[in-house]
C-alpha cells in the first residue's frame, strides 16, 4: 500500500497525489466524476482538492458544482472519514473576498454543498491585500474553534503577506497555516522557488502545487503539429514556443521510456520529490486518465534523473 505523507505540521496524512476537482461539473458530469472518484479511492487516494468557485465559468453554473458532486459522492459511498477534503474561499460569486463575514458565510455554504460538518483543509483561494491579515486569520481561527475547519492554508499569496499571517498567528496564538498551494511545475518554477518556498520551508508548511502538469502540457500530448481537443489547449500549447518546453519534453520522454511509465507520471514524480512538496494536484475527467497520475505514488526518480529534469527546466 502506498505510504501516506504528513501534511506539514498538521495531523493530516495524504496520498502523494491530490485529485483536482476543477473538472467536476465542467468537463466531467456527476456520473463520470463518480467513476473517477471511485477509481482514485480504490487506488488508495484520499486527498480531494476543490473550491467553492468551481465551476462558475461554465455557462449556467453558479459556482459550487464541484463541491456538490463531491458531497453527493461522499454521502452515497459513506466514506467521509476516509477522505481529506480541501476547499477554498474568496471567489464564489455570492461570497467574493476575504472579509470575516464572507469567510464565515462561504464556509457554511461549502459545508452544506459538501454535506459534511467539517472541512479538513480550508484555503484562502486568492489573497486580498486590502483585507488585514488580522481579520482573515481571526475569521479562520473562529471556524477552527467551532469545529467547522480542521486546518487552514493559503493559495496565491505573496511571501510578505504569508509572513505577516504566520507572525500574527504565532503572536496571538491563533490557527496557523499548515500548507500552501502554489503554481508550480517543470515549466513554471519561479512561481514558487525562491522567497516563497524558502519561507514555506522555514515555517514548516507543506506545498500542494496546482497546475502540476502545466494545464496538460506536461502530459506529453502537446507536440508540434498535434491538435488536442481540450478547453485548455491554447494555454498548454504555448510552451512549445519556448526553448524550455521542448527541452523538458525530451527529458521526460527519455526518463519515462527508461522506467516504462507515462510522461505525466515522471513530471509529477519530479514535483513530488521537490523540497516542501507533499502532494501535487492533478485532475482527470475520465477513469482512463487516472493511471498516469496515480503512478506518481510508486515512481522514485534517481538523483541523476532529478538533476537532468532540473537542468532541462532551468
């Protein structure tokens, strides 16, 4: 059985791949989402990532569709205690921002959609610099004390604001961030490496990177002349026009062939081996896409392979 990883200073233990819920209610309807969730759980997966705003961008959606699907799945499978549920606040159309009142109302709405009495990991989705960290942390602490949230985390935050938040929590003895969700992958390293990662390391925070496969580019399906049917195709394919993109793909191809695994497995394994990273996030809209993601739990890259990928992505 795959070893679970401790999430920072928390008491949460998570599978080394966090299953992204952004596709639930978007490119995967409830039936297809249930199939993906079932297959992930059957493989030992226990770490789901969603947000109250998923998937508000789809015509006819209001936001919260992903949480609702996950909540329905948890209820029908009766496995809530086996799953670590992470969701986020600040971007739902009815609960914009990070004021204390918004955080509390959004958390209650997420709990209703998820059909549960607690959220395991609650992220501020996008930091709002106009709101004092004292107000944000104070509201999150109230949720923790009320038993509605087990642990808190941050996403899309500057090192300066993260430091302020941690210092306030420590000074006042309030709930403290245990994890960070940065944009981080083989073709986007400076979005995390540097001051943000250094602070996370010093503070004992776990990183749970999003865009772990660069919107699909690191799956290897984007090649010169290839046409990919995906709503994210334009964003992913732009990496082909850089020097780094083709270099990274070439290194991934060689290492994947040497191990007899899929390209995305190698890309995720590199990320999972980086300092502070507990579990990369990746999503699957079909069961067939899952094995290449789940393979990260079993693939250990050599130091030489890690170095080769780091050089290719420099």
